[in-house]
């Protein structure tokens, strides 16, 4: 997860350091500070509007340590959709309040506000109806469990039904735990949630289909392979088994490809984390894999794409596909839906 923290004053700069410690280690955090109040570990800026434009779509969360007005004016021209916009929060210079102002559910801003508030001893100011009423939120549930919302209209209908104290149905092709009281499992309801890779399933009059984002892609490529070539081969591979590219959760390869420009650009473009393994680690993976003596001689592993998928934990669903110096394999990760899970 990519987190950007923007501060303007010296007080805000000091607070931005504390906010950094609120996030788990695998988050990528960058502090941006106004040039008059900057330090050696922050990126200096002089124009907050230009800065916001440059980092907005690249970030999963943008935290302004400033007045709300500054944040609102900075993001106003570039807001697009609750589905794609990052979480945006405001923390005042004194660290008294943490206010989510955009993407409270899907972006996770509400959860971020709670976590940050607890760690810096501030008050979270949350205004979304389901949260202040302590009710189930389909948006937050989907985000926390890496589920893709396929129909925002249905999501809104279910959120409305929750606020009207209507029971929400639930069916799933995957394991699930911690069912809340306002969710009715395998019961007849007007509205409901269906967690499945098959979006054609309509279990209720109004069905919110949620698709797990649990596909890991293993990639091997020749040195210098362009991003668009990698992208094309991944798309073609997934198309053969009818899998939406939005379901990709991670990319795997061998460690000697960690600095491969095209591969890095592909991951950055799709906001995917790249996991790499040594040749020795890959060769220790159990299973039947397509073997290549050439790849073995070049990398020390007889197969990169399939072995790296299995090493990550995926069950192979697409075996090695080779074309123009690119090899692609795909695996499906196990899924357990947890209604108590939160985003952070």
C-alpha cells in the first residue's frame, strides 16, 4: 500500500513522523513537506496543488496534516470516483482530530482514521451513516477482504437496506467466519451478497456480486522486455480461462528480475507488489513444472513463472505460456472471508 503524507508547517512536519509509525512495515510511505518546513527524510514541495495532482492516483492513501480547506481545494479538481479515488484524510497540526474526507469505505479512510487516532491520541471524526450507527458496510467489507465490487448500484441498495434494519442475505463459494447479526447466511432475502468468481450468480432479487482478488501471476521475461509486451501476454493468458485482470493480487518472479524495467512498470501501473525469490528457493518448490534447460542455464532455475507462483502460495490454474520472450503462469490463492477484518 502506498501512503503519502503532506505537511505544511514545522508542527505538521513533526506530526507526520508520528503518523508514519501508524502503518505496518510493508506499506510504502512517503512524507512530503513544504520547503520552508522540511527535513532530510521528507520530499520538499513548493506548490501543494501540483504535488497533489502528481501523487493522487499513485497513492492508496493521502494524508494532509493541515486545515481541511487546504485539502479540499487540493483534491477537488482531480476527484473521479469512489471506486478509484484513494483514501484522503486530514489531521490538524495539533493532532487533535483525524478526519476522513474521501473514500471512507472503499479506500479505507475511516479505518485509517480510527487506527491513526488511537496511536496519536486523537479523535476520529467519522460521518458515514453505517459507521456512526455501528452497522455493516458492504464497501468496507469488500475492501478489507480484497473483494471486487462489480455493481456500485447494488452496493448502495444494500447499504440502504442495512440502514433500514433489513436483513442482508449472504452466500459464498469460499470459507467465511465471524458473521455479524445483520447478515443472514443462505436465507431468502430481498437483497444479498454473493461472493463468487461467477458474476452470473444472482441469489437474491438485488444481488451484490463480489469477486475475490486472489490471482497471483508468475512472470519470466528476457532482459529489456517492454511493459506493454508483458501486459499483453498476461491479458491473453487470463483470457484463456476467463479470469478478469482486476483479480490479480500479486506478481512473482526470480530475484535477478527485480530491477527489470518493463516488469517494474507493469506492477506500478496496476498497483501490484512484486515478490521475488532466489533460484535456490524456486528449485526447492515441490511439484511438476515445465522445465527449460536454457532457463536453468541463464537463471539457475528450470522454471520461473510456475515455481514462483507456487512458492508464493498459489495453486496453479494456468501452466506456463510462452511467447516472444515472456512466460506467464497463474495461480489462485486460498480465500477465507472474515467479516471482522478491517483495512490497514
